[in-house]
């Protein structure tokens, strides 16, 4: 199954997206530690800091970037897998998968840096990739 070029490309793209979400989770903890803002009593006790009454804005930004990455990865996992299963050309599969992963990576960077309109543009590129793959899948099964 993973010997098919489209499936191999999907496997790499899906793995990169999953690792990106792990990286964002780790960054959340890093920012929380740097800002000394903990929302769980056991974490505050361990670090000998006070329990935060509300989340620090820097931590909230990373959490929003993480949430957005998750919300876009889930449709990619489903649509991308179905797209790869249709037997698309290697060029088409690489085009969609590389573009989507790059757009999502850039989106996270722009989100964390607070850069508009680049965040919205990278989001739109990823959505267009999803729509393109979805249309291909729907035409294939129709």
C-alpha cells in the first residue's frame, strides 16, 4: 500500500502534520514555563509558583495555533487519504500534499508571530488544497 507514490506522499505529509501538532504542544509547555503561568495546581506546586487565575496571552496564542492546526489536520487526514486512494498522478499528489503541509507550517509560524495577512493567506492556500482534493474524490466516486 505505501509503495504507491501517492500513498507514500500522504504518509509523509500526515506524519509531518502530526509532528507539527506535537511541536505546538511542546511549545505550549515551553511558553507556560517561561512565563511561569500554570493552570494546574500540581504544576504550580512543582515549579514553586502561584496558580494562575487566567491564562497568559502568549500561552493562549500558542493554544489557538495548536487548535487551528488540529482543526485543519483532521480533514486533511480524511480527505488526503481518500484522495491518495483514488490513484492520482504522482505530480498531483505531491502538489497537493507539499503545498498543504507548507501552508499549514507557515500558518503556524505566522499565527505565533501575529503576522497578518500572511496567516490568513496561508490558511486559504491550505483550504484550497482540501477543496481541490475533495472535488477530485467526489468526481472519482461519482
